[in-house]
C-alpha cells in the first residue's frame, strides 16, 4: 500500500521543507505506525520512492497515491462513498454525507471493541451483518472468534477497505461476502451462529434491516442464549420524537429475544 495523506501529515511535510529539515517523522498509514520521510525541495521520499507535496489538502479528506498523483479516497457510483479522517487515526466513512460510524467522543475502532466485547466472541461463530470498514470483524479476530461471517453489499465500501490500514485482512477466520445480508441470512442454517453484530445504516436508508422479518431470521440462525448487539442510535428523536430503539426492542422481543438498552444500541439474548 502506498502512503496515505491527511491535512495534518501534509502540513507536517511542508513545515519540514520550510525548516530545511532532511527528514521528518510522521505517519503515512493513518497512525497505524510511524515512518520517516526524506524531505527535499521539490518532493519527499518514502520506501525508495519520491512523491510531490500537496500544496492544498482538504481537512476532511484522505488521499492515496494513484498512478502519478494523490487522489481522494472517495468514489461515486449510485452514491458518494468517502473515507473520512478522525483525530484517533482510524477513519470513519460517509455515504452521501451521512457519517456511518460514531466519532464524536471516541475512536470508531475503540467503539467497535466495546461493542464486540459485549457478545464475548472467543471460540464462537459470529454473524457480522453489515461489515462496513470491518472494525467489528477486526475485533472478533483479535478476541479469538472461531469464525466470522461478514456481509457487505456496497462494492464501493469494499473498495474503501482495500485502502484502509485499519480494516482486517480477509481469510481464516474471517469470510467476507459481497451480498445484502437480508438475502444472505436466509441461506444460513438454523442455529448455525453463536452471536451476532448488527450495525445497519439508518432506518430511512435500510428499513428492511429493522423489520420483523429480519429479526425473525436473526432468531432463526442464532443458537439458544446467543447474544446480539444491535446498533440503533437515536435517529429522529429530537426532530419527530420517534423512539427507534423502543420500536426495535418490541420487534426483537416478538422474535424471541430478551432485550436491554446498552449505550447507543441494544443487547439482546435469544431465549
């Protein structure tokens, strides 16, 4: 993988050039590690290759090296999908300007750790319904899950993963299927998973993933006493008074789960 630049790193490189420094220590992989870049008048070097300085670098953009220049890590197909830097290093992403991971008070990577810990993944088969950047899956791997079945339907989000150093590698124990989980879950045998993580897009974008039918499928594939963490947030609560977590709780209980609120989501256990 080539270097990844943010405005902070670009400013550091430019400051080193102005100061006449021969080298500068920085991170070229979104704070996964520290690197030493060679500083020159017209370009800077890393791993035996020279790169131009970015004189203008947008704050909410990550740049990757493509062919002969730096380009934003963003794609537009049916919607604009973009990797967004955070102060913690691990990026979030947006779809048409809607932020898909919490970043206001905590790193999205650390947030994923807390939620994965709730389902106690060690030795279990885990269903990861909406893979996104793969942070849930990464923590399942680190916490020794036996197998992770992850689904992600958006090919542009899958492309973001190839450029994000915080996204996990696919391969045992992690399988990643490019498919809408609302279709994929019907193909899984009954009682075939021990726990599940469900972090769907907002209700207005993916209402089918909040439906009674989908929750019935989750109950079908989960073994008895299997745990489920379901991110809900509190969309529309301030503007319309709608309580999405409460609506979801009712449907999960109808599907056969015991449910309690936990942070920005619901922790459920199949009865």
